[in-house]
């Protein structure tokens, strides 16, 4: 079994079309088909069902696909790690982060890393915490900033809790909300702007409302962070968001929930079975130093607290 065969297999599995897969891999279609047949012979089972022009995965193909993706990702990591032995003059860091972090702290941390290591390519994937955990498991990310705690079916990850942030009720600055705090019960019957399904903040909002004994009323649902904030600013409803995303948004006001409030913990994570590359380790160190420096200077966003795990980079 060769890595090239696995790459061809993944390309066909993702496109469900031999010709399109050959174009993606920049190889002649007969050559790709021959390699797939060789792989099937070596494994002793067909990987694709070819019927009336439709290409679908067989049970053997379904079982192989996640393993093939991980093997290809690990091989790519190994190549880059060897290339980095000459020093951090080149390489790549694949980082995942939630939208609230991308809109807040991450830009300054990424800029600092880029100044220190200009030859390192930065690839940032923005998404919900559960999506990022799955991307880590598939080997598509080196590091991710995720929301704790992990779900019971999450793969084995190494996590280090670094930040805790408050969730606030966001409303238009022109609204009549002038209280220092809101009780979660006061959201009953209020039109709410809700994140898409599978989004961590959606689950946090639903959980808090249900614990208070009511179902929230949705005015609009299905958005990502930027869309939700714009909908709130337009007066469609209120939403529960991390306090840090309100920096630089004068059209919005965040009202904390009455003590003990709602908070969430952010951790930096990587796969337990794969050591991060030197470039990824350098980014982690840069991020922790940046956060510790910001906490020391009092420049962390309001409602954000540095945890002991994040103090490893304290200046």
C-alpha cells in the first residue's frame, strides 16, 4: 500500500468521480484507475461500487476513508517536521479557532508570530469547537483553540485550559436595556437571534434557558458569529455571546447575566498520538507569551481571564 494510492483513493471518495479525481491529482485517469484497482487487490476487497456511472463507497471503502485521511495528514506532518530541522525558516501551522477568538485576540497573536517567523505559513480555520475537534482528529489541524469540556465521544486530545470568558446578553446600543445585570429568566419571551445547529453557543443558550424553565423564542436562526451580531445590531433580537466579540462594535451593548452568570473555558489542543511540529510548538509558545503579557498589562478584553495553563508564557 502506497501513500500515492491512498491519495488517489481519497480523491475519488471525495469527488465520487474518477475523471474529476484524476484532474484534481493531475494524473491520467487510466493511471489513477489502475492504482485504485491495485489497492483493492492488495486489500482484498472492492473500495468503490460502480453502477450506471455512479461511484459510491463500499463498506470497505467507508472503513478505509478516515484511516487514509489520517495517514496522509501524518505523512504530510512528517515531511514538514523533517524540513523544519534546518530551523524555523519555513513550514506551516494549521490552526483552528472559534469565531469569537478570530474576531478578538487571535489577530494580534498571529501578527506577532508572523513577525518572528515570516517564513512560516499560517492557515487558520474558523469554526465551532465541535467542528475543530473533528478536524484535529482527522489530522487537518496542528492546533486548535476549543471550548471545554470535551464531549464524551471526542477523540483523545491533549488539552490545556488557558482562558475563561464571560457570556453576555448582546442588544443594540439604542435599546432600553440599562440594567447592570440580567437574570436568565428575563429572556423568556424575548426574540432571540440563534446560532446554527451544532454551534457551541447555541447549546449554551438552549441549556441556560431550559435550566431556567423555558424554551427561547427564535426571531431568526442559523447564523455564524458575524451574522448573529449584525442581526442583533439591526434590531431582530438579542443573543448570548462571548464578551470579547463586542470590542470595536459601538452599535452593540453587552449586559452580563446575574451572578454566577455564564462562563466558558477555552483550551489549546492537539492530538495525543501526534507530537506537534516545531512550527506549531513555536506558535503555542508565542500565543501563551502574548496572552500572559496582555494579562500583565491589563489589556485582555473585558470579561476574559487568564487561567494558570495560560500563564506558562508569563513575561
